C-alpha cells in the first residue's frame, strides 16, 4: 500500500499534462501511487495518460465519462489505496520536495491535514508577484484558528480553501465527497473537512505552482457572478450557527443576501437557473428564521418575515433604515 495517493483529474489539458505528471513522478518522496482520472477528455489526454502508465508502474489510469472536476476527484478518492491523499490539477506543478516536506510534517505532528504554500505562475512557468503568499509561516493550528486566519485574509484566502495544496489523512474522506456540478467545490467541502481535524500543519514552503491560463475554471470571472457562491455561503451560515457563532453566521448570511441582490450578475436565462435563484432567496429567509429561533432576537424574525415576502421587499426595508 502506498503512503500517498496523488489524484490528478484530466480534461483538455494536453499542453500541460506531461509537465504536471513529471512534477509528481519526480518527487523526492517516491512512495506514491499516481491516479490519472481521464474525465472523458476529447483531446490527446487519454493517450498521454496511458503512455505514463506504461512508463511508471506507480501510475494508474481511470477512464470515465465526462462528469466534471468534482466527479473526477471523487472517482480518484474511491480508487485510492494510499494512507494519505493529495490532489493536483493537471495544468499545475509541484516543486520536487513538496510531498516529502508535507509527509514529514504530518509524521512530526500526527496532523490530520497539512497545507503547503503556493505561488501563482503564468503559462510559461514564470512566477507572478501577486497575489503575494510570502507572509505564510510554519505553524500548527486547530480548525478554529484556521477559520480565524481565513476570515482575516483577502486574496490569500485561497491558501486555506483549495483542494490541491494539501495532504489529507485518507479517513477524512470516509463520508466526504466534492459537490458535483458546482463551481467552488472546495468551499462546499471546507466546513465538513475542517470539522474533522484536530491538528492542521500549515507550511510556508511554496510547494505548489498554480498556473494561470485563460481557459481554466478559476479564470472565468468573479465568484459573485455564480449562484454557487450564495449557496455555499448559506451552508457556511448553517455550519457556524451550529457551532454557536451567531455573529459569523449572520455575517455570512448577509453576504449571501448582498450577492443575490445583484441579480443582474447571474445568468437566469433558463428555468433551472431561475429556480436555483428562488431557492437561494428562500434559503436566506429560512436562515434568518433559524437564527431568530436560536437567538430569540425579534429583529431577526422580522428580517425572516420580510425575506419571505421577497428580496425586493427586504431591500426596500434596508433602504428605509439608511
């Protein structure tokens, strides 16, 4: 059984795939299995994956019908045999010593999760100066401390959220899976992930090279343009309310409401999208109702009532208070 299973979802990355796999294959820590999950890629990627399996017995290839990034990651999770899991996006790169350092940190502290640092690079592998992640230092945290640092950051929040700069104990995914059909799948997963972690090691070492290219999912505009953002904020609201942090829960809820009030941002051209928008708006009313019951605050009950009448009514109420 390998120590680490490295899961690489593959879809339309023919130009980048060989460099990515080479950066994993060439790790100074060699006790790996490398799972290339071909998500029905229509280009030359399936053949490239099979060629890597011929070169290196640690490489296994899974060919599947296209289902998206989350589905490919989930397929990899279910096929993995390692004690630990790591994810690498197929257009990115690992530094040669990344997994050795992460594994060593895990062993030193018996960590449930190890987070290593990152740098942004262009598609010629040149380091970009912003965002700047040089402020991160080695430290050992619990889940509450990770959340405190997350909410204190701006652009660097990605350090704590994304799937691919981490080494996970495999058992963290005993029941967790990535939300399929969602953007920002990392955010949907994060509360359930951190809730299981007692010890989280954070490293300042920039072990992950995050390639910026025009066609990537993360390059497709502001997160505020997608209903997924309001949806995960509502889930986070429920999570923090369950922890008793009503102030944080209400702040997340208000962020979701502000996002939904920018209705012109969203593509509501289909019945399905319009229904998602309505469900999210109802979710905000339900969330304020939940907070009202937990806190006994009449002002929250009033907000829940107004939101049930409709977001335009609620926004007029807010305007009247200014």
